[in-house]
């Protein structure tokens, strides 16, 4: 590029410039590649010169643009393509269009790579623009696109999946649907290579009008699309190639997903899964990505035998954990269909057992601990065998049975009899097993079901429409959420599952979490708490610990959640209508019923509902209505309405760097606003207590009031006293315990918002916040490196403090951290280093705890060892730290572990604080420690780190370990004032001039001054700074000899510094007395 610019500046003509470029490109292939790289870079980054650089590229290229296309493909497959600037993306598609015009070979591979960079479930501005680029490029180059069958099929699959996400962008959705249907109608034979997932894709968008007509033609007139198309069963019998399933997962997602599935053990993968979900699946629009991820894991990622034989997390465990984070029932139904989709049309000749293995194992391995999970999926398979397509019922039943039989024969599981004979498997599930796998299990001898026949396994039908069964399980509805209210079509016209009506609202006794009320999610709610991140494969947690608080104890105290156990019995599961029949609520008249009806309206007026809530709270505060009765009513309503985003929770978008339109407040916001009017008063009245007790009762009814009240009172209103009064309503609750619980729930549901409000929570409740193990546990649970940096900055500014100065609290928190996984420990030690670095007292306490009490083993606690090394290297060496190091080496029996750790620290101190290290060694050497032990540790250190130490360092270290002799006391001569005045009389100017002249005369005559003369000259010249020889002889038992002087009890030779001699304490005191 530099030579091109120089040529242009030189004013050469186009012919001369072209000759220069051709000559440079012909020198070597390396030179040719450099020129092409520079020109491609110029085209992408300098749009104004794009045409000029493209002409130069045409001249330079010697390989038909192969090298340029390889550079473009490298960019298109980059993991960080999302960070490419919009103008560069625009130039990229312009360049691709220009290369299409010249029929450059390999362009289809670049476009295929770009289709993977268009992320599903992402409606951010950058991704929407990329969708527009792809649609416009395909339209402009439609003829070229049609010549590549794989590219045609990939584009159709991509556009069909993206159309689900763009319901709020009608122009883009219309363009995507138009292009996809055009390709399907004109190139249907090429699109058939997608296989059965083409049907799944069309099933999702079948309610969009332009796709609806195409769907009807596929069902009723298949040959109108292609003469070779025999019907939808032909597609369903064709397995989907992995390249289409992988297309909806970006390269970055694939890398991170494969890292978990190929490297992480089943005991420590949960944090990475949580991070993955928060990164890619945290928005409502991203929920469509769940089924694509499941299909990728099922059909693309097939682990090797080495991975299968290791302790790496199995696919079925990861899938079970992924299902926990689904919020929408429709999405949950789609996810279950994606999991078992290959079962419905399994053929051992064309399908692979690896597509069946996760579903088989998730059924078989869950039967002991999670029997309801096994029963859930068996019921799902039984229903799908009859309801997915009535025309294909015999074929689907046979395929499901064949899939399980093939899994048994190939050793995926030895038999399904343990499932069939399990004590917790009910009779109806056994009937379903026999209904699905008659060749593998015997028939049930007992009467099975009273109303439904064994053929349909108790699954009711209503004139061909597909309804809910007795388990309230949603069918695998895959319609667009906008179009769901439309009535279902008959099964003959649309043999695909559709949405079913929601069950009646009830007060659930299970904890409310991030998961919706879908059975797949509910199965985890019965076993797991909000803050728990361990998944199905890792065993259930304590069922009573529903508040997300650790069951370990603070120092000398009770468990943090001991005070939060509900004092009342759990609320029974009743409907809203039953709750309204309580006699204590009659005083509300029709207010409550009107409120309930307003909430249930098709288009509720949220503001009007808010005013009704304010009225209800005021009436409740000033009456004697039953708290439990009003709690049942409100809790039943909130269980269905808390999915709305609110001002408090919408701040999560700003905390994570996203943007969103203003959203209306949810119902709970108005409850909190009404309660705040009572909580902020100076005097605690009976009405205030009743309102606050209502909030507590709602919390015990599994409505997430606690963390919302914390945000409302502390963050928004800036009145911590309101939250403190709420805490006072707990009979045995402490501020720290309730705060830890609410922060845990906030961190689990809105991690970005949690980290954003930490400084405000700290400022409001510093005593409960600092040194709290539960707070630190919540902080490090889901933290990433950007948040670590932000919190470290806040700590440095003094706006946040986590650990405090109490040594007992710090070591307790460290003990908790030692039990965490590796990634949490790394972040924990970074935060600890940010707060205690440079504090020698706290660092010494941490070192003493880890080295002497915990006997730190770097092999098993490498994160803690690295963190402690960072602390010690940043501190100045002290005798106490050295003693801890030497005792640690002795405690490890002088093993390599202790020697290597201590040597690492000592070497760092020798480089940064050499003087302090030598002084500390000199103090430690004669201490109570064994001299042999100290000498042994130092010797092994010097031997191990010989390449890092020079001879001078070795000598100084050895001298520091030599014990210093105790100096005898010096007797100061007792001179009278007359003697002091006569012996220390100042030298006059004439005497000084005479002495100087005499010295100059001797130098000019080249007469050397003897040592004896030199010694005589010094006291004569500096008489006022010395003592008489007689006095010196009388002040010590050691006589003065030739060339030696005495100072502070030690003998100075003639070579010692005169300045040091003149500043002797004895002489200076004598001088000062004058």
C-alpha cells in the first residue's frame, strides 16, 4: 500500500502505475500476497477509494482472486465478526457483489460463512443491519445464488429461522419471507436437501400468510412445487445434514459450546453454562435460539470415544441444564420437540444412533432421582406418536420403537425394564411405555385407566384438535407468538402441533425462579433453589433452602437463612375464586373482584390497575382484613403477571449495555409504591406494620418481593430505612440474612443490574455488607472479567468494600472460596487483591491462615496459591511473613512444594525490596526459629534459583544470616567544663591558613605524606570534633593501637570514612554540650 501511495504521489500516469504494480506482484508469491492483502484492506476501510483499489486488485491478481477470497473468508469466519464496523460490513458486501460480477471462484463459501454470522434471537441494530445486507445481496445476485444448491438451501433455512425473530420489524420480515418463499417455489428440489428440519422450520412460520400458502401446497399439491416431491413424509424421512443445523450457531457460540462439551467435567460446568445463557439467551427474542442449540448438540456435536470415556459433561446432562432457563411455555414445547424430533422418523439405515443417545439417556438416567422428569418425556413421546401427524401415526410409532430398540442393541442402555419396573413409575406411564415399546416391555396386568383406552394412553382428542392431557403439559406448539390466538386448523389441513389454552391460575407452592411454568422447568423447581446452579446430574440440594442462602454458618453465629424460615404453614394451592371467598375480604366489596377481572382482561389498562392496587392497599392498611387471605389473592395474580418488565428490572438492559423502549410498570411496582407511602413515615404505626407484613407474606408465598423492595427503597427512592423496617417484620431475621437472600435472588435473575447497584447497597448498609460471606458468594457466582475490573475500580475509589479489616471474617470468606470452582476462585482472588493489596497486616493474616492453618497445597488449590503469591509479591517483606514462609516449608517436610513456593516469593522480594528482605532475614535468623531450618530453607532457595541470583546477592544473603556480636558499652569520659573548653577550642582562621599553606608546599615539593603524619593532621585540623588520646585510652579496656580508632565500642581503621567518624554520637554529644 505504501508503494502504491508513493507511486500516486509521484504523479505517475495510470499506465506507469499499472506497470509498477505488475512488476511488484511478479517478484514473488509472497510479494503478490502482500499487495493483495493491502488492496483488500484498503477497499474495506477506505470506501472513497474502493473503486480505485478494486481496479488495482484486478491488475495485481495472478490467481483469479483466490488469495483475496481467502482473506475475505478469514474475515467472514472470524469469531469477533460482530465487532466489525458497519462501514466495513457495507464495503464487504459491495466487494462481494463486484467479485460475483467477475465470477470469482469460491465466493459461495464466503457467503455461506456470512450466513452463520447472522445471529438468531438477536434484534440489536448491528445484527438487523447484517440481515438487511444479506437479503439485499441475495436479491441483487439472485441468478448467481441459484447456481449453488447448498447456498440456496442454507439461505432458505436461515431466512425461515430469522423470520421468527423479526415480528417487530415488519419490513425486514416481509423481505425475508418473500425471498425465502421465492427460493422454495423456484428451487424446491435443492431445498429438499435440508431434510426433516425444513418441516420444523416451516412449522414455526406456517401462520405467516406468505408461508401459509406454501404450506398448504406442500400438504395438498406437493408436485406443484417439484415433480420429484412425493409429499411431506419424504422430507420427514430425510435426516438433516449437520451443516444446516450448525448454520444457526455462530462461530463464536460454537467455540464456547464445544469448550464446555469437550473439556469441562460434569461437576464444574454449571458456571460456564450460566455465563453462556446470560451472554446469548438472556433476552425474550433470543428464546428461539434454544431449539437451534438443542438441534446442534443432537445432530452436529458427536463426542469422540475418548470424551465419552472421560468425566466430561455428557450431552444429556448439558441439555437437561439448558432446559432450566426456558421462560416461555411455547419455547419449552419447541425445545422438547427439537430433543426428540429424530425419534419420530428414525431409520437405522439413514439415521445415526448419536442423534438418539441424549434422549435415551435423559429418560433412563433420571428415573431414580427425577422420576417425574422421566415420566414427563415418556408422556411427551406417547402424545407425539398420536398427535404430531394423524396420517403418519403407524409410521411414527414404529420409528419411536425402532429408535429405542436400536439404542438397547447398541449398548446405549442395557434395557428399559428398570424404567418400567421402577417403584415410582405409575401405571399410566407403564401403559405409555408399552404403547411405545411393545417389543421391549410386557403389557400391564392391572387395569390401566378408567376413561381412556390403552391405544391412546389416556390422551384425549377433540375432533382432530390437539389438546392438553391431564399433566397440563403444553403440546409442542411451534407457531409464532403473534399469531397464536388464531384458532387451530383441522388436523387434515395442518398436521402439526398448535398452541393450547393455558390452565387456570393457582397459587403455586414451588419457588418462583427464572423458569416458566412449563413441566420441563417445573421439574427443576421442585428440587432446586433460586441461587443454586447445580444441574440435574449433580444431585438435588436441600429442599428447605429455598431462599438461595448458604447453609454454612457465620463465625460463631447461626446459619444465615435460619431466620428466614417461614413461620406459617405453606399456603395451600387454591384458585383466585376460592381465595376471594374468605369472609375477612368482604369489607373490600367488589373492589377485589373488579381488580381480578381487570387483570384478566385481554388488553388490561395497567395504569388503572395500578390505581386499584393503591386503593386495595390503603383499605387493607386501615382495616383488620386477614393478611393471609389478601396474600393468596395477590400471589395468585402475580404468579401470572410478573413476566412484565418493570422500571427496576428494565435497568438490567442499561446495566448490560443494551437499550429498550420505555416499558409500563408491572403490578408489583404499584404494590411497592403504595407500601412506600407507609414505610417512609417517622413513626411506626399499625398500618405501616400491616403493609410491611403483607410484603413479607408475599415473599413467603414465593413472590419475589424482597429484591424488588430493596431496589425500590434503596436504589430508586434512596431511603434505606424503608428496607430496614421491612426486615424488622421477620420474627428472627437479621438485616444481613435478609439482605443476602434478596441479593442472591437479584443476582440470579438480573446479574447485570446486581453488579450495577452494589455500590449503592454497600453505602446503605455497610455493616451488613462488609465481610459478609453470602454477599461475596453472590458477587463471584456469575462475575466475568469486565465486572471484576469495574468492581476493582470501585474498590480503589473507596466506593465499595467487600472484605473489611476483621481478620476472622476474611479467613472465613477465604475458606468458603476454597470450595468454589476454579473460575470463581480466580475472580475472588482478583477482588481480594484489589482491596487488601499493600495492607501488610491483612496480607500477613491471610498468609498465616493459608500457609500454617490450611497447609496450602498448590497442586489442589492452584488458584489460591496464585492469589497468595500475588499478595505476597506486592507486599514488603517483614519478619512475620518470613517466619510464616519458613514454618510452611517445615510443615511440608521441606518438600519441593514448600521450597518452590517460598523460593518464588523470596526471589520476587529480592528484586523489588532487597534491603527490606536482608533486614528481615537478619532479624529472623536469631529468632525463636531453628537456625538450621532457616539455613536449610535459604540454602535450597539459593540452589534452586541459582540462575536468578548473582554472587553479590548470595554473599549478602549469607551475611544477613550470620549472627551479629553484641557490642560492649562505651564509657563516655567525664570531662570538666574547663577541659572541654580547652580541648575543643575552635581553630582560628590564621591557624587554618597556616596549615593549608604547609600542605600545599609539601604537595608542590612532591613529598608524600606518611600515614603517621596523616593521622596527626586530622585531630589537629578538626580539633573540635575529636577527643584527646588520653581520654580515648581511659574510655575503654581496649587500647588504641596504630592506625585504629574507637567509635561506639568498635574499632575503626584508618580506611573508615572520616565523615562517619565525625558524626559519632559520643563526639556530637560532647560538641552539643559546648
